[in-house]
């Protein structure tokens, strides 16, 4: 992302690849395993695994936010994603290439 450091940008690039339904499936799986453990009278383990579901759902929410609201790298990419041409930038800024993140 444009205003983030290299570590955050690389994490967000990897996170974007995971489908949102994957997080929902993992959370539902954790709840099913927790319910099964509870039925097997393993209450401590059931509580431990059951607490994974909210964490996984929060990670899924973060994933969705990154996909939806990530800032474009440059004006051209913003226009490709449905943005409007910026009236605040001059022609020299519109044609300028972004600096590498290195």
C-alpha cells in the first residue's frame, strides 16, 4: 500500500489472496470441533478451540477491509478501479512515476 512500510505492504499483499469465505469456514470448523469436544466431555479443550472462532472472524474482517479499502499505488491504478481524475493534481504529478518501496 502507498503509505505503509514494506512489512505491512507485503503482509497485506499475501492476505488479499486468501478468499473471505476461507475465514468463515475456519471459524465454523473451530465451532464444530469445539462442540464435538464438549460432547466428548473435554471441556477445557472445547473452550480453548471455541475461542479461536472470534479471532479467525476478526482476521477475516481485516482481510475484507484490506481488499476493499487498500489505497492504490498511483493515479492510473486508482482510475482503473473506478476513481475519478484528481482535480487537485497538476499534469506533472499525474505523469510522475511512484518511488519504489525499497
